[in-house]
């Protein structure tokens, strides 16, 4: 553990708080996953990378984390005000498929994108459709406690009844009276007692493709109830961390709090964490603006706004460069800047990974430069997971690594070097979750061995004064990077060729 304490920004309290798990070293974390009716987009990518590095850092810090991320495959209606078709059902009708075919296809694509981004799998990944029984049982309890009512076979959460005992809007800061004044009457809402009431269970129309039996009707669960039911099942009535994007703060997470308290009487979550939204060229991403970019489109460069394809690690690095609670803008320039910066960090990682301690004399200034590296990175992560500061610290350390490589000597004590090497690798690989891509690194051991063989052959040619052969070998090596002759020997630095 770092000497500094981990602090997280709690949306509920609107301030940073010391992170103190309920049952250390165990941590329960629930993150809202996707509704699988379309391809994963950049917004999904940011959210998943954010909670991946949070998960990774908790593990690195010694916590035993149960990370639960749900898959919504039923109940998310086109209109979040409990009207319209189920999003997956609508897609299935359009494509003449069974809804589960649609859900399975897009869930596989989502997982494929996350693997490319090097996101760790959660501990448990439950599907809403696989937990209908738990949702029905929770709804029964909410009705018994007087916070829900049945209307024409559907069940709605009763905001007015809940507000007699609790506050609805505690997470978002919204005031119920203000919401009522700004709520328009929508067609089909007559079966609700109040316009802010939300569906726990919906009676299925005859043409609705997904439906299950319940005490109230043949129907399907509302969108919000699944997360309350599944988080309770796998993490308990109260758990440590609930995460998601800012777009879910209201109404989804607000409704989760009301449902859970309405069922158990307990606050469900101790720390609410939300990542901020992203924009594309300064505008909010949306299909109507023609700037809606999927992760696959970014990887293949097939969207018209993209000048080229960008690698998974370029996307991950771009996300890491901004604090997760700050807005993040995607543009070709921002992505290309991230690509270059990632190359520099990766180059240093590859060098230090292969480097062994070679000390001639200790340089106190150099030893001082690396002595605080690990603690500086930990302090940044402990300050609400500030990956931007971690990357800045790694850039500074990269210059020291390059000095080691150029000089051929580490100029620090063995203990200092080994601690530094271990920490740099850990933050690059285990916490930030980066991978040096073959096209942007030394290409792995086989490539390095080939370059070393060519350098050795060139050195022999120079010794034999066969300068024509020496120049030919140099030209071959130069196609892949920069070759330098130094007093300590020949060095090679891989460079991506455009």
C-alpha cells in the first residue's frame, strides 16, 4: 500500500473521500454494462477503460475485488419514460431475428472490442434475462413496503409514497417539484399515478417479442430494476463502489437507489463513481450529427471523420491522458498526438524491460530522479485515479531510461534500478493496462534478435573494412528505425514508418 490514502470522488457527497471498504481487503464493485442492440462506440470504450484501470489499481493495491458488470438484454425501452419498443426487440423485428440472436451478436462484438482494448474481464457478468426471478422477487418486496403499485398488469414505483420517507433525487441533486414542473404529459402514461413514477414491470403487448410470467401479467422487467436485483444478488444489499457514465446518473442510477432503499431500507452504495462524457471535434457524439463513431470504425478508419485507422492502444492511451471526470474530446489531431506519445512511453517500457543493471559510478542526481517515481505514481492514482499525472510522471522517467540506454550504464545503485524497473513495468502494464504493439515497438524478441544479428554483422563488416556491405546493412536496419554509433557501441530505436 502507498503511504498516501486512496481518495475517490463520490458523486453522492460531491467531494473526495477516503476509500474505506466495508470488509477490507474485500471490495465489491458494480458497473453498468451495455444494452446490446448495437456496436460498441467510443463512449463505451471510455467507460470500460476507466473502470478497468480502477479495477486494476484496486487489485495492485492489495484489495480482493469482486467486479460485477451487467449485460442488458431486455427491458431497455426506446423511450426512457417507459414508452415504446424494447431496443433489442425493435432491432430484432427490423432484422427478422430472435431478440436473443441480436443480443448475442452485439454482446460478442462488445467483448471483442474490450479484449482489443486490453480490458480485464469482470469477476461476474450477469445478463438481465437470466435474473428475471430475482427482479420479480425484489418488485414484490417493494410493493409490500408500499413504494409501488400495480396498474393494468404493469407495476410502477410510487415516487410520491417514497418521498414521504426518503428523498428522490439525492444523487443527481434534482428536486421533485422542479421535475414535475418540467415534465410533459406523454401519451400512454395515464396508467401511472404520477408522471415521475417509473416502471418496475411492464405488461407485454401481444406483439412484444420478450415476455415472462409474473404475479401481475405476462410481461418483462423495467430497465432500472435489473441492476438493483443483480447487484444485491452478487454484492449484497450494500456494497462499496457503483460506477458508470454521467449519462446514467439520472434517471437510471437515481432509480436504482430508490428501488434498493424501497426494498431493503438500506443505502445500496457507499461510493458512486461516474466518468464524464466525450465529444468529437468539440461536439457531443450523436447519430444525428453524423459523428457517431464505433470502436470498430476507429480501429479500421472507416468513418468519414477519420483520416486514418487508430490502434486499440492509441485509443486506450488517449483515454488515459485525461482525468476520468473531465470531458474528453476526440479528433484526428488528438488521436495522432496520443499515438506519438504512446510510442515514446512504449519505447521506454521496451527498453527498461530488456535492460539489466550496469553500473559504473553512481550519479546522485540520476538516482534522485528515479527514487520517487513509484511513490509519485501511487500518489497520483490515490488522488481519485489521476492517470494523466501518472503518464506525465512516466514521460519524465522515460528520459532517464533513454539516458541509460544511450550511455550503456545505469549510473544508479542496483537496488534503485531494480525498484525503478519493477515500478515502471507495473504502472505501464498492470495498472494502465498498456501493451506495446508490434508495429510500434521492437516487434518482440524475434525482431530484436534479428536487429542484433544485423548490427553484429555490420560491426564485423566495418572491422574488415568492407564499407559497401556495412552501408548496405545500415540501410536495411534504417528502414525500421534509428541507428546510432556511440562510444559505447551501436544503439537502435524502433520507429513506426508512415
